[in-house]
C-alpha cells in the first residue's frame, strides 16, 4: 500500500458520515437517543426514545392513531394530552410541533418533541398548495440550510413570534446580568411532549388541489391500472347514507359520463378487485359535465368504490396509408378489446419467422384453430399485429376497418412459403369456450403473473393441419373477430445459423421479396430483402465480396472479427460468381424499392455498394443514375446512365431514362438562367414616377 492509499483510508475513517451509513447513500438507521430536526426553521426537534418499525411515514391527509402527553408548556397552566386517538393529518387537530414530529416518525416509535411554546398552537404545518404562492414555486424565505429546504414550514406569524420570544429571553437575561440580578429561566418558553405513533392509514391525494382523495380498504389483485378508453365495471355506494344502494356501472373511461366528475381520477388509480373509500369535494363532487356555480353550497361526497373488472382497449397500428381528410392517425389501426387477460408473459417476442397457433371466431360461428408463420403473407398483416400484442392464453375481440383490411392484404404465394393451416384438437374445445366467455365479474379468471395449466396442444402442431386459404374464412363486413393466443415458436436466430442455413434463409426471403415487388408492394418487399441481407452481411464472405461494407473507420485502426481469414480461397470461381450475383441482386432490389418509396439517398447507397462488388454492372449504374436524378444531381445521373448505355446498348429502358434526365437537366438550367437574368437590372419604374 502506498502512502497516498494510507492517506485516503485515514480520510475515510475521519469522515463526517455516520459509521452505519451504507454504500447506497441511504440515511442511517435510527437509534435511541438520536435527535432530528423536523421543521424548516430548525425550531422543532425530536429525540427518539423507542425505534419504530418499517419504512412508512405519514403524510398530508393520512389517518393516524397516536398518543401524546405534554411534559412542559411554559406560559400555560393546562397540559393537553391524547390517548389512542385517531386523527387526520392536516386538519388542525394536533399541536403544530406534534404534527411536525409525526411526519418524521414510523409505526411504534416513541419520541420526545421539543419546540418553542408558540408551536403548541392547534394548527397544521404548511405544505403542498398552502406552502406555495404559485404552482411549482416555493415562497421566498430566509436563508435555509440545504438539508432543511424540503421540510414542512410553520406559518410566518408563528415563526416570527418564536423569534420574538427568543429575542425577549436573551434581552431579559442580558439586562439581569448587567444589573447583577438572578435570572431563573434557563431557556425561552418551551413546549415538550412525549409522542407515540400507533398506526398509519395511507390516504392518497389524486388531484393537485386535494379535491379527490382515496383510502384503500382492500388491495387489488393485479399490477395493471385502467387507462382512458378501457371498458370498466365498478360499483359505488355513498358512504354514511344508510338508505343508499350499491350501483354497478359498465362504461368506457373518457367516453361515457360518470356519476361524479372526480370519480375518473379514482378509477384511473385503482387495480382490479380493489376497494377504496373516495372523498370528493368542490367540483369533483358534481356530475360530470356540470359546472360549479356560486349558488352551490360546499359539496363533500364520500364513496365506497370497488373496481370489479376492466378490459383493456388498444389501437394497434397496422401500417401507413393515405387516409381521407380528418381520418387521423387512428384510421389504419386495429381496435383490440381484451376479453380475458393472459396469465403468462411470453418468454420471447412474436416476430417475423415465428410460428403461431391461435383460435379464431368470426361472428357467432365456432372457433377455428389456425397456424401460420408470421411475416410470410399467408394471412393479412393485421393478423400478425394482433397476435404480436397478446399473451399466452389471452383472448380478445378485434375490429378491423376497411382501411385496415386493405392496408396489408394477404401476400402473393412463392416457393418455400409456409401455408395457413387449420387444425382439429377436440381436447381444446372446453378451454376455448371458457376463454372466449365474457363474464360480468371474472372471479375465476387467471390473474396476471399466475401460471396457467398446460393446454393439451400436440407437440407437432407446427406440421399438423389441413392447408387452407385465407379467403375461405370469409371475414364479416364489419371486420369483427375474436382470437385466443395459444402457442408460438421463437423466430430463427440468424447468428446461430450455419452457412447452409443462412443461404436457405436468404433464398426464402429473396423469393418472398420478389413476389411482393412483382405486385407493387415495395415497402414490404424491402423488409424481406433486408431480412435476407441480415442473414449474411456480418460474415467474412460478405465483407470479402463487398469491400465498401467492411466497417472501417477513417483515421482510426479498426480490427475485424474475421481478420486473417480468406473465405474466397476455399471456393471455386463459379461459386464466388454465383454468390456475388445473389448478393448484388439483393442490393439492387433494395435500391429499386427505395427509389419507389422516394428514398433516393438510400437507393444511391445500395447501388454504390453493388458497384463496389461489380464495378462494371450496368444495372447498378442504372439504379445509381435513377437515384441521383431523384436527388437533383442531373450531371452525375447522366454520367452513370451513359456508362450503363455503353455496357447495354440494346436496353430501351436506359435510353428512355437518359432522355428523361436530359430533359430535366435542360429545364433545370433554364430555371437557373431565368432566376438570375434580372439580378443586375434596375427595378421598373411605376407609372407615377414616369410622369
């Protein structure tokens, strides 16, 4: 150990931090005899006589049970005390010093509170809205220590009176000392009390003005909470009214009107099967949509609310289409309404390449077991989106509008495509009936995180079933159907594939992309080509064939993972030529799709990548020329197209593109000439100036 290390150890030993301060920068544990400050001005302090349990401390509006007895109160003959009393914090029912201390106590803790005598007034400390002069801004006060800055504060009149009492005490003591008289008082007027915190009942403030609060009577069984747009079923009873009956409502949050406007905040904060006591005041106690006027008397309503059940509703984006005016971003979105919550989270994502098994119900018909591979176009795109949003054993109702149905229709067939299959598994029928049943209160439905019983699904379900066409299912005109998500396989991991597997995957995705490009679905074709390229672009062979894609950083040394390998030496010239042609074709197809989508910079980059492997490729020059013309670089575009014409003089498409670019170049030069023709000429005079 060096001398510097020894000095650092000595400094850490002599640190001001308490010896039991842990490495997570949390405050130390309480001990008997500890003295803590409880107010911002430092006037209220507590001395711990018995350490409490747990971590919970009471806050504003919480209901507490405590006992306290006054030990000293200078200037008063009465010594107030309470025994096993339940009060609500912030309601001016406790001495201010006691409430200051209780905010820093834990259940079972006993302490002695010490404060100036004026702090014995029966009022509450300032906090929340009563502490701020404007939202989010603390009032200007005297200089406060950093560690006291966020503690509760006393009203200014009380703190100023405490300062006056202290100054009077010091002045009287100084005068007595100067006169040589005896001064019996050893401190300014003080208030001391022994306080024991017995219990805490948490009350949550749900609005900034505390017009809506709730106290949990029974905790919920789920971790999720409703959102705007969800369908909920709840019951409420007016608390304190013996003649009131329980009312049960089923409605959509944010769409249907509630009996009380403040009830929306309560429902959004609850969990399934939770019961709470909500208190609504002011405008929150009025029916939703009714304004508060001066003629209204102060309102206060207490409700016992139970959230019986709720079903989540989501809008799942399917794709981007040109929607009519006013259609909004939700026009091409699949509407999902949950029927039964899925008990199990998926261990892997459902993505392109995953095999899925789901039961589908159209209208009032029977459930059909369907299996397909996601992303291959055997089903419409909204079906892939639907299963990707579900958990295992979850059932949901979907509504696909006409725009959604035409957004991503069934794809064209191609060689190697996994077909849509329908299965017959009689053992699953009772399960499907139960999962698709809508109940008012799902008492026996599986809860989130619970483990579901294993379903009787055949192990080889991916290969079973009769091949079927999507058009045979005949979706209803309103596009409504129900799904139960039963099983799924994990998509193939491209990093774990051997060379033969990578080539097979590349051929399948390229065939898929070619089929989509033939029918003009270039966006989906681009996704297929990109997946095909991802299967090989990280390998040594791809980097050897495409020197521009090696990933070198200019001005820095970068070591490749395959440095020292020479994959081309292990292959014949014919194999190298075939492999190069396959990969170049992928880049050229990606360039075509990007050009059709108006992404000319991306199209140009793919064409340049292809030229890096085949500098004399006429098709790559043609694609780069098209992309350059789309960017407005007509000179570069013309050069590439003329080179492509020299290599393929019989190609009419290249000659037609050259004529189009030449015409655009002439128009561009003419526009530039007209733009600057009158720059140096004086402005024309108006008729009045000539006269």
